[in-house]
């Protein structure tokens, strides 16, 4: 009996030992699976964090690029709708009054006689000082003006440091035939100089953001890698974290833009605008006139200082500072994808496995910003090549063709006078009679364009590029804000931030200085921060712009970016968004509204197989397939 009791005791001990081993194995396996899941989830979050910071940088690039578009729209409207308003039959004169109630057709004078177009402010449409004559008020009927010649492009020097050059010009103004051409040149050079300064500070910011992407920094210039590591560590289990702290684990990142040159993935598409003005001079027997480009001063300009005037507006710029070259903006090459990779290995030690080599765990993740739009391509297809190599139809047929330095075919003339598409496939733009009529100045009344409202330009163009607020009525400023307000073309091709300063620029204040100027939205000045939301509200408050079918009338219409309901379902998931009875003053999160919708880039997890695929069709032409130029090789 004693032997049997002893055997039973040993048997029970073995049973408990086996159960304990199974229990320990189960615990170890369970904890190992838990650590593996935790490791993958944590590395997903780290990659997602990195891509989210890249998305913010892309959003700043996209909105700043849109501001360049707005600068072009403003220059176009100033030339065609304001500067040319007194030409015979111009729709702004309201005789007859043209509205958007009928067909949107071109003004005949903007087609058959576009060579007569020129900035001329010495007429009934404008209030200007010392005026004793109403010259060029009939658009060439009172003076002899030859048509614009087609000029061959030459290389012009650019001296951006030239400031206050217009003060000398103003000293030579007079209210006679002899001096009237200088008034027109005064406006042409101010408007062109303002355009150049505003696109320059914005191209500098775009270049800085591209540099940040290359160096893996966020919009504040801080390391994205450090943020990824902090996010990763904050989500780890104790065992995984101890492995990292004991140097038995390793964390690595992959920045897809680290070795990509900016001109390959984000080329700047340069153009040469023709800014015509009417030079009026004393021909002996009476007033004569000719259409000139703003790079050529009037005949009556004093010889002393001519080089200063010319250097202020000539282009392309000489030297290294090409940021002030006229441009339609940057275009994003689709064969370079911005994404973040993260990889980690750990060797967590389990409590029931204290001896021997620990089990090595590995996790990898990739995340990509997607859904945003930096701006339209010049053409509908992008060849699989670095740089700006495109084919297909032209997207905006009204913007001058790309200027390539040294090209033997480069020239500029009537086709280079600023104009733009108001909606996709628009072929007339500001040749539209109804669009030109939005500058209606009520001929014969006191509502006239005031030349003095531009005295601060271009010296203060980076602070306030618009007409100054008048004491009695700021209608001229409100009209300019309305013109640059988003239209159907803009919301189709650009990611527009409704509150750019609140969402982004406020966070970025530390990176700005005298060399890198903060590009506030148009409508801002030294005291006030304006937004696209307010631009839309300004436009809808003016009847002629409220009636314009291509101008959006609700700021939420800029929230047009990606909002997927599922992996393959791209319809909008309205059931996932709250519907509040009262719309709050502030949006729920950056760039979106309480009812859903979004502007700019979102972020998604992507597979390595996608990033290494040879069957990608990214350039708009389904027949062109291939891999991206920046795959995660050896990662």
C-alpha cells in the first residue's frame, strides 16, 4: 500500500508538472502573440504618424500653390477687366449691361481686337490725380495705337533688390498728353511687380516644404523620425519596450523622398506673361499711342533710371534667385510617391523562458498620404519620366505655354496676356463678356477705380497686395477678393484650405523670417488675417459674383478630397458623420466640417507589394505602366 501511495504521489506530481509546462507554454505563446500583434500595431501607428506629417507638408504645398493661381487670376482680372475697361464697347461700361442670365459668350473685342488690349487708366473709368484730359477713353479712337507685335524672348536681368523705383516715375507725371503714358506704365509695373513678389514668397515656401520632405521634417521644421519613435515607444508592451531599451531591438525608418530631387517630383512650370499698357505720347500734331509690354518704359520716362525700371520687371531672373520667375505653379509628378516606411525588430524575454536565446520578432509598415491635389497638370497625361514630361490635351488652354530657357520657339505676344479657365474645359475665360462685366464701374458716376489705392504697391505687396481700403467704401478691394475666390476650376484641381492660417501657418510661425515671409491668404493685411472662407463670403455678398455660375457660393464646397466608405467603395459615408442643428464657428478638425468632407491629403496604410509593383498606371494614360521611381528597395 505504501508503494502504491508513493507511486500515486509521483504520478500526481508528474501530472501537475506537465500541466504547469503546458500552462507556461500557453502563457508564453499567448504573450508572444500579444507582443507580435502589439509590435505590428505600434509600427503601423509610427508609419501612420510619419505619413500624416508628410501629408501636412503636402497640404501646405498644395494651398500655397493655389495662392499662386490666385495671384495669376488677380493679375488677369486687373489687366482685362479693370485696366482695359475704357476700351470702346468693353462690357464693364454697361452699355448694354451683360449678365450671366443668358449664354456665356466672349466679348467680340476680346477676340478680334485682343491686340488692342492694354492697361489705360487715363479715362472715365478711373479717378487719377492731375487729370486734365480724357485720353484713350475710347480705346484707340482718339489716338492711333498699333497692335501688339509678337516679340521674341530675350534674356532680361532681374534685380529684385530694387525698391521704391516708382517714386521717381511719379515725379515726372503730368495731366497732359505727354505724361499720360506714365500713368499707364505706373499701373502696369505695380501690378506686374506685385504679382512677381507674391509668387516669389510662395515659391520660396514651396521649396522650403520640399526641402523639409527630403530631410524628413514636419511643417515646423522638427524631426518626423523623432515623433515616429516617440509614438512607437508609447504604444509598446513592456517586453517589447525593454527589448528596445536593452539594445536587443532596432527601429528603422524609410523616407521615400530622401534621395529625390525637387525638380524631378515637383517641377516649377515657368511662363512669360505679357502685361500690355498704352503708352501715350506727344506726336507733334497730337496724341499718339502704342501698346507696350510693362518691361518697356514709356517714351517720356527720364533716361536716368531706365535701367532700374527695366530691371524691376524683366525676366527670367538672373542669378540664383529664380523664385520670382513668373509661373503657373508647381506640378506633382505621379511617378514619385510620398510615403513613410517603418521597420522594427525586438527580442522580448518571456517569464517562463528565462534561459536561452529569446525569440526575435519583426514588423514592417508603410503609410502614404493620398487624396489631395497639388494642382492641375499642364496636360492630361504624365509620361513615366523624371521632371516635367507630359502628353495629351492641355488642361488650361488659356495660360501661356511653359517657358523653357533657351528654347528657339519661345516668344510672347497676345497669347501671353494673362487669362485663366474659370471651370474645366473653359476656352474663353476672361474674354467672357459677362465675366468682364463684373468690373462694372457705373460710367458717369462717382463709382470709379481709384489709382491711389495702389500707392502701397509693390513695396508692401507681401503684406497687402490688394487695393487699399477706401475711407468711404472698399468696393474696389471687395471686387478683387471676389475675383480670386475659388471657382469650379479651382476646386476641381486644388486642395484648398478654408482656414489656412488657423490650420497651418499659426503652427509654422517659428520658420518664418525676413527671407521666408508668411504667405497669408488674400484679403489679409498688417492687422487682419483673412481666409478662403471669408473670400467666398465676400464674393457671395456681391450680386454680380453671386450670379456667376462658376464662382462657388458656399465655402464647404472646397471640401472635395477623399472620403472612402470602404476599401473599394468610394461613395461618401454620410452615416458616419454627425449632423448638428447648429453649425459651429470652427471646423471639427483641421480642413473638414462637422457634416463630413475634407480638403487635402489623408493617410492610408499601403503594402510593400504595391510600392514595388511593375504594373502601376499613375500617369493618366492606362497604356503606360511601370514601377514608381522611389520604391522601398532593401527595406
